[in-house]
C-alpha cells in the first residue's frame, strides 16, 4: 500500500513536469489536483524551456522554474547547480510527474524531504513515497495515469477537466498577429497542424490536408492557418504546395504562447495526434484529430468538442515512428470523412 503524504506539513511544492507539449497538457488535471488538495501551498513547476510558457497558463501554478538542459544545467556540474537552486527554495515536497530517474536524483540532491512519484526507471529507493505502476495504470488515458498516482498518495481530484488559457497580453498579441496576416475579423478561422514531432507514422498526407482546407475555404471563404514548430515546416510547406489557395503558414514563426493564443481564436482545428492537438482540445476549440499509429484510448485530446477520425487496422496502434509496411492506417482515412467531421463541428458552432 502506498504511503500517504502528510499534507498539513506541506507549504511549498515542487512539481517536476513532463517535457513535451501534449504530455504537459495531459498533466494539467494532476496539477489541478495538487492545488485542490493544497489550496494555500505555493506550487512551483520545473520544466524544460520549450514548454514553460504553456505551464505558466495554468491557474494553479505560482512559479515556473526552467530546467536549462541543454544549457547551463548540462552535465553533473549543471545538475548540482539546479539542485542548489531548488534547495534555496526550501520545498517541502516534490511531486515527480516525469518518470525518469533523473527527476528523483535532482529532488534528492536538492534535499527535498518528501519525494513522490511512480517507482519507474529504477528510482524507487530515491523516493520517500513511491507509487507502483501497474498494467492497469498504463492502459488508461495519460491524464488518468498521472491522476492515479496522485490519488494513491492521498490527493483529491475533481476529474480530468483542463484549466488553462492565454494571458491578456497573449490575446492582444494574437489579435495583432491576425491583423498582420490580414485576417482580423474574418470568421470562421480554420487552423491545421499537419506535422507531428514523433515521426512520419503520425502524419496524415499533406495533399489530403490541402484538399480538406481547399474545400473548407471554398465553402466558407475562410482563412486557413497552418501551425507547427520550425521542425514542421516541411509539412506545412507541402500542404501549401498541394493547395489551390494561399494559406497563412506560421510554423516556427511565433513563440508557443502566441501560437496557443492564435489556436484559441480558431473556430476549427484539424490535426494529427500532436502536442497542438492536445492544446486545441483542452482550449475547447472544435477539433478533428486524425489517429493512425498511436492509441486514442490513451492520448485522445481532452475537451468536449473533439472528434477522432481513425480507421482500425490489425497493426494499429503500433506506436512506431515510421510505418514498416503500407501505411494503411493513414491511407484509409479519406478527405471526405475528415471534411464531413469538420463541417459537423462547424455547424455545431453556428457555421451551417
């Protein structure tokens, strides 16, 4: 049986967050559970720099510390530097949402007295409150995976609702950018994320994204915005090349905070299984999510206005980065069905 935390002794909490955008969104209900259980505690989240702006949007978070690796926290010396910076904060507890042994090593070096997390990656002896990971815990949605750990430790939770939103400054920045793109005031706005950092097995065909975009642009005379990181530029450029229309391609051209604020302004978001899919779903943006090699049961987008397009085949979910066979899990997903689901969501939003 897992040892419960003595919450009355906890006033400063460090949460070691996850490293990738989608994973971070799926930890947000767990971060909310920490706040629900410890309403007066100061909550600090330690994350890598590329997700820091996203974590700052969660209302339960008082402070974000950036783990600069690569950077000044590189190597053993950098690890000691980070541990010293954490020690100076005087944390009473560390909640390790990241599964790696490194997270436990850092918390131990920082002298944090309560160190809780799943006993994965051979780190159980470094934790004061280890939680056993079971086959059942790995089979549920990832948001429930993190919540399950917290519940085992005695935390309360109101469920998997995600709380975060762009700041007022980010909203103003988004409006300014829409003006620069020449699409301010135009509705609906369709967002698309044709990339996926994990690998090509998660990416539907660019020419099919383009075909859906062209049909939507023709029906609604609406702008289409292509989202992604700089690593997704090949995907967004391929969509543009295959299209009859000119789209707004912002892949790699904004910071994460501005990209999230722009996604929040979309009336529809069509996407592969990606970090931005999780952002759109959690923001409540009507989202069509295309799944192939990955498992929607464990990583579907949180949010009430999401539709999943997937053709079940015997080799999916394979969770591979590249398809070793004929890519039929994606090839069977047609332009018509993605377009039809998009129209269905837009009609629900008042765009018949």
